[in-house]
C-alpha cells in the first residue's frame, strides 16, 4: 500500500490491487498536515487512510454505518458497553467517589455512571459547546459539566476514576492526561480498539505505565445504532491492582 502525489489527487493503492483516486488539496498534503480519506474496503466496512506529505501513515478498518467520520471522532458509547465496564470495575449504588468522563461528548458515559452510583461526584469534560448543551438537556441533572479541552483541563481534586471513549487521533494523549490526574491510587478506564497497546508506537506507554487490564467486549459495539463496528474493542484499565489480565465481558 502506498500513495502517489499528483497535481491535486492522492492515489491510494491497496495490496489487493484496488486503486482509488481521491481529490484533495495538494498544498494541505505538502504542508505535512494529516489528511484522512474514507475509501471502500469491503461490503461491510470502510478504511480510514491518513496521509502525510503524500505517504500513507495509517490505515484502519471501521464500520460506522457508512457515515462520514466525525471531525472530532465523536461516537456515542452504547449503554451495554458502559454498564459492563461498571460491573467489571465493581461500581454500585454505594460508591461515593469522584468520577470524571474525559471528552464526555453528549454525556452518555457520565450519565450511566450517575444512574448506577447516585451518591458519586460525577463530572464531564467536553470541548464542544453543542455537545455540552445536549448533555445538560438529556442527562442526570446532578452531573457537573465543564466546557474545556481535556488535555488542558485541571481538576480540583484527585479522581477515583477517569473513564472515557477517547478520540482515536488523540487516544494516547487522553490516556496520559487521565493517568496524571488519577495518580497512583485512582483508576483509568478507556474504551479502545483491542490491539491498541500492541504497536511499537505504544512502547513508551507500556514501559511507563505497564500493561493495562483488558476487559474485551464479546459483542462488537455499534456507535450509531445501525450495525456493529468492524473492530473488536476492550476497556483498558490502569490502576493500583492492574496485572495485564484479559477478561471477556459478555452481554446478558
């Protein structure tokens, strides 16, 4: 697989011989900016290709129902996936800790936590004001919402749990920020593609924080209600008792 840079076209060549030409600004590619393309990659999925300076740097399968990729990588996390995570984390009605939903979007994760743990201090941090507005309309009124970039947000205390479904492009930065806030006693739970920690690019993350416990979702999630994703997903959990174990979470 490689990319050719033409006057105003990037031609993507796949190993299986498929050739797709996609129009894109030549200047934006030459500038070194990251350009994402969606191209056909099978009957039920698409491939997201990122090109920098005319070179393909990443390619990943997705199946977000054939929809265009959201500019902020926002896709609502299904309720069952959140509830399975809360079960695995042992959170129940008696939990009174401090929980932060990192990059909370329209607040679905924070909402499920607040329903499960009505005595907890639950907060959501989200950059996009329109999503904060939706969260305030739709979610449990006891949740505190903050309009802020997660990567620059400062907490007024140490969270017992930071939980989230981070944007793919910034997932490692989200994780590092969460781990810094949670410290040695708190836990971090992030919904990520199952093989997120495997690439060489994650070597430093593995060395610094160890292998997280993984709680894999047996049922692939649907992020828009019209078909499951093309990838397997796991909740990756860092915390005081992490051991790199792997557990499968089954939907009842």
